[in-house]
């Protein structure tokens, strides 16, 4: 489990994150959502230790990451896998070498064992015959899947995904979301996903933290979102008329009641 | 103020490099890779420059030594000493600052901008040790070797040009080469080679590692790295000459 306790981060005089706290449990997809500039990437970077917060704690299994010595931090980091927004694959290495890199660095497995593991994770992310290809030869979706394979190759306890769907078409986004969700449940990983993709929110959000201007504005599950009265959250999630209708339909399914007149009129018209 | 901040950050970067490697075999592999990139990768340009610099210095020396009182062996002596003392270490290293230095800065800059360095950090790898130390070590291993090759090729180029132009016969040139030879000059050139190789690798590594922004900033960092390296090489050249000669 990851506990975020009263995190505050400033850049100069600008407060980017203000007193954010959250609990992220294993075996579920924990989503951090919010508009661009709301501080979700900074929060994730604080969580993985790429940025040091000015105040607060990030606890992995109860131990504050920022009170640990270098060796303890390194040990925690070996349990972390991260999928970056731009995939962050090593350009000069092939797909196979990219995925094998953490194995080469941190295991004493033999070459055939490592290759077997690489092929296992590649198969798990539905990729075949790409071992010898370089990242430049892959599509955006394939790069994300290779990066996901690299992130999980060491069986991490924590998986961080920074906007895994950015730049992908809706269908590929769904594939990536499904993969992240399946891997989370299958290996009981504590997964933290930064996203502003509404499909991801409604499909995978076991726990959702909504950030607004650096503060925690709302938290709950994807089911709670449907019934939320938080205006900022509703404006962000259900920004278009189409999504507002989708929300109303879902509410109708759940409660048997229509939430407002607007949709009743729309539905009558149709 | 900015200069002091840069020097401080540069020194912290150097300090941060000296951490225990996560796995020695991976670092060895990276060191060998960098030796090939910096050493073998720069061999062609070093060879071409050395041969032509030697050739030009023979012709120009002969052009200036018009007095019949000066023996022809003096041409070989001047070519030998200028190539060993200045052309091979300094000129070659200035060229290498452009070739290897810009490559180091742009490679690290690209890794920084595309979050590859962050990815390594997340894996628990000390990126300064893994990415910068092998580059500096490889440069300090390979560049002095390139300087030695440059010395040999420069002198050979001078001999070839002198013969081809009918300025000096090979026998007289060889005789001049052996006359009043000071092995200390080679030692001095190697000292310069070591100092310059540190500058060529560490300065671009600093600019590349701490780059912020996008492709434009990578280009700027690369250019700045080469300019600063060249200025530092010339400054170090003066200091070393004043101290050691």
C-alpha cells in the first residue's frame, strides 16, 4: 500500500501541490485525475521520488520514502515499475534488450532464463515478433506495450503509469487500460495511473483522486462519480453533452430514476 | 552567479558519479561500448586531420626556412615538435570536442528530455554513475591513444608531403626526426591528452545531463558544450604549457 500524507510542493513561490493525502491499495487501479496543470504529474513524481516534496510523507508499507537511506530507497525502487507518458524506451536498444535491461541489471539469471522471461511479458502484452525491432520502428501503442512489459518484467509491487493513453486512439487506449487492469489484479500490484482520459476513469478507476489547482478536490470510486454532486468534478468528467447524457443513462441504470429534466426532454425527443 | 552555480552543480555531478555500481558487468559493458563510440568512432576524423596537419606543417615550414645555412633536417625537427607538442594533443582534442563532445551532450540531453534518465532512476540505477562515469573513463582511456596515433600519423603525413613535393628526402627527414628528440615532449603531450579528455567528456556530460526543455534545448546544450569545452581546452593548454615547459 502507498500512503500519501499531506504532500506539499512548491516551485519558487508557486504552490503546485497543497496538502494532498491519499491511500492507494494493492490489487486496484488508483487513478489521479485532473486538468492539465492541476499537479498530478508532480504528485506522481513525488511519489516515485523523482521530486522531493517540501512537506509531507510518501509511505511504502508504512515507511516514509524520504526518510530512507540511499540503499533503502534503491530497494524500494526495485519494486517499482513505471510507464512513462512518452514510453521512455532506450532508443539504442532493441525491444528485447529494453525489456531485458532490468533483468540484466538486477538479476543473476542465465541468458536463456532472461530471454524466457522477456518472451513471457511480451506475450502478456500481446506482442509477437518484435524482439529485434528498435523503438523507432514501433507504433505508439506498441511502444506503450513494450514499456509496460519492461515495467512489469521484475514483478513490481508498485506500478506507476503517467498518462498511459496520451497520443493513442480510443481502441488502443482501451487495450492498454485493460492490460494495466489485468496485470494489477493478476499480480496484486498497487497501480497508480495519472490520466485525464474519461474512458480510463470509468473503466478502471477503483480509487479516484481528483485534483484541482494542486488540491485534492474529491476522492471515491468510479461508481461514486455517477452520483457525485461535486460541481468541479462533474464539470471536468462530464464536460460534453454526450458525456452528461452517458452519466444520466448510467444513473438511470443504477437507480431507475432520471436525474434531471434536460435528459428526459432529450430522450423524449429521440 | 550563474557561473558559480554551474561550477557547483558540475562538482556535485562529479561527486555523484562515485557510487558503488549496481552490477559491475553492466558497467564494464557500458565502458566498452563508450570506448568503441569515442575511440573507434573518432579514429577516421583523427587520422585525416593528423595526416593533413603534418603535411601542411612540413610544406609551410620549408616555405619559411629559405636560408641555405639552415639544414633541411630542421624541417623534420620542427614538424616533429609542433605535431607532438601542439597539433596532436590540442588540435585533435578540439576536433574531438566537436565530434565526441557534441555526441555525449546530445545523447544525454535526448535521454533526459525523453525521460529515459528518469526511467533508469526509477529502476534504482544511479544514472550519474551509469551514464557519465563510463563516458569520462572511456574518454580518458581512448583519447590519449588517439593522441599517440595522431602524433605518428602527423609526422608520417609530413614526411609523405615533404617527399611528394620534393622538399626533403625521406632519409634526411628521418635523420631530422631522430635529432635532439626529447621523450619528455611525448610525456607532456600525454598529460595534455589526459586533461583535455576529461574536459571533452565531463563538460558535455554536464550540459547534456542537466538539459531542460525539448529538441531546441538539446541543440543549444550541445553547441554550448562544444564551445565551453574548446575554450577550456585552450585555457588548460596555456596553463599546462606555462607549468610544464
